C-alpha cells in the first residue's frame, strides 16, 4: 500500500503526463488514501504484518512509524499471543509421570536430593524466552510462501504458527468472497431452492477443490459407481464432523 501510494503521488505530479491522466491518478490516490486510513482501526492489518517473517517490526521502522505506533502494534500482537497461549496450554494433554513400585531399598533409605545434582544442566537460551520474543529476535527472511514457512516452523513456534495461519490466511480482498456468493447464486437457482445449507456448502467446497486440482479422478469414478442411498430423496444425509476441515 505504501509503495502504491508513493508511485501514485509521483506520477500525479509528473508534468510529462496528460492533465487528464494526472487527474485520474490523483483521484485514484484519493480513493486509496480513504481505504488505507481504515487500516489504522484494524488490528488484523498490524498483527498480520508482524507475523510475516519478511517484515515483522522492521517494516514499520523502515517507513518511519512513530515509536508509539510501533509499540501499539507490538501490544496488539502480544495480547493476542498471550490469549492463544493460554488456550493452547489448556488444550495440551497433561502427561503423568511414570510410577514405579517401591523397592525394599527405597523404603529403607530415603533418596538424597544431591545425587542428581551433576546431571542438571543450565536451560538453553531458547527456553528462557517465549515464542514471540524468539521470533522477533531473528532477522527477517526473504520468504516467498509465508504459509509454507510457518508450516515448516510449527515445531519451533507451536502457538505462534497457529496464530499466524489464522491471520495470514485472511483474504486481502473481498474478490474471492464475492465470487463464492456468485457461485452460490448459480447453484441455488429458482427451481433448486430446497438444498440445505450443509449440502450447499458441500457442493461449493467440492467445486472449489476441483478447480484447485485437489479432487482425484479416481475418487470421482469411485463415487459415481456407488449405489444410490436408500430412503427419501429429499432427506439430508448427515456428514461426519470435520468433513470440511483442511489439515496442514
């Protein structure tokens, strides 16, 4: 956005262009500024930028953001990270330590707490800081596929990777969303209005996956050769929970 704004500003004042073109460029910049100003009230914009390994906080510093603006962006990321970290800790399975049957030696002699002292080692530097601090302490990387990068680093950043995938998969524009509504309108015609929400979603997902090449021809042939489901033709078939989940 900043690069586009800079280019439009430069071209709009370039006398080498026709006045009509410069006027159009100025109007385009005005429209861009109107939408760009809305990002000031959007937490998603700043969080997603920090979670991109190619930019992090360096993007804001390069653009000469005020320190308090950068601090606000960092606070937003930190608060969201702490909230998700709490949820992750609650969902993590609790491993019970293995129990060993007491022996005659252990019952007669109490263990000395100093016996295991030589085996204790200092914690690794990475254990002294949380995921967010470790992530921000590393240099930015020239990442082409940010989702693949987070998938490859999910073992290093288990909480932060989930958070990053949630924010970085948000569509940058509403074009794809509007296309889905258009496809839905074509699917639900005036003579095909009895489809349930579940069936409609299944058909839209299948169509989208097919365009992306995720549906194998062998699967289509296997389904087409299956016997028809007995019962009411208008009855809805219950699908298993998570049938539409995308596993990374």
